[in-house]
């Protein structure tokens, strides 16, 4: 009888002590590192521009706004200074020609004497002053009392609020209907005027002294000046949109 040779099964590979757990741990750490790298690569960096309004596009409209506000501020203060000179020179005809209503009111109020109590200011720089100094025609709050400062405030607040509301984008200036262009001006003007009024009131409350007492709020001249800027801006944008606009939709 022939003998049948039997092959012994191969012995399983023997792992050295500590190789199995170490290999598994390395694979886990490697996987975590790859995931971490992938997460960092997919994460977008923080971009502040995404949260800001788009930059101005229509340089013509923005430049025209600046010129219109500067001309308006200087012309308004020139006429008021002219009226102040007429009142100081006791020329009622010139003052009445510039602003009849204000000239009449001032003619009535300047006839009333204002006395100054010396005893209340003994030992102060104003000691010995018997009568309040002539205030002249001071119609504005201190912040907008000159043509230069008032023009800067009007232009600064207009540019800031116009940038936020998109008043210098083509879709709100030339690529829209005339009604939308004017409505954009009104919406922007409200925000700009609120800031300007706040600056005027703050300056009136802060700059309070004997020679320039606080007016206690907005005067008629303040209101006429601040609210009159709407007509200037609306007229300019109306002409611009009517002549150069494409008359697009209001969407």
C-alpha cells in the first residue's frame, strides 16, 4: 500500500508583539490628520467685503451731488451773511429784500433790551460786562454756522448714507426710471439729515457760553438749510436721470 503524503497547513503568520495595536493607532491618527487638512482647505477665509455695501459706480452722479451740496451751502451762507450785514448797518430795506419774514421778526426782537447781571459773574473773565455782547444775526447751530463746515457735514453724511443705500449704483441712477432715481434720493436724504440734525444739536448743546449761548434746538435757519438740501439733490438727480438715463425697470 502506497502511503499518502499529507501536507501540513501553512502556519499563520505570527505578528510581533505590539505591531497590531500600533498599526491601527497610526491609521486612525493619519485619518484624523487628513480630515483636518481637508477641513482647513475647504474653509474659506474671512472676507469683510462680503458684509459691506458695493462700492460706488456712477461717478458722475456722485460728483454732481458733491458739487451741488457745496454750491448750495456756500450760497445759503453768503445770503445769510449779507442779511446780517444789512441788519448791522440798520438797512431794513436790504434785509427785507433777502428775507422779509425774518427781517420783521428781528426788527421786533432787537428793540427789547437784554440786561446782564454783573454780580452773577464777579471774579470771572466776564466781570465788569454790563450788557450782553451783540450776538448779531446768528441763525445757525455752531457745527453749521460757516459755509465750510456746513458743506463738509452735508457732503460727508450724504456720501456715507448714499454708499449704504446704494444711491451711487447705476441701477439707482441711470439704469432705472426717473421716479426710482428720485425716490432713492429721498430715502438717502432722510438718513443723511437725521445724522446732520444730530450733529447740529450736539454742537449747540456742547458749545454753550456767554458770547455764543445755546439756541436750545434747531432754529428756522437751521431747518431751512438742512431741509432745503433735498430740493437741490432731487432736482439734480431728476435732470440727470431724465437726460442720460436709460429708463429701465424699477426692479
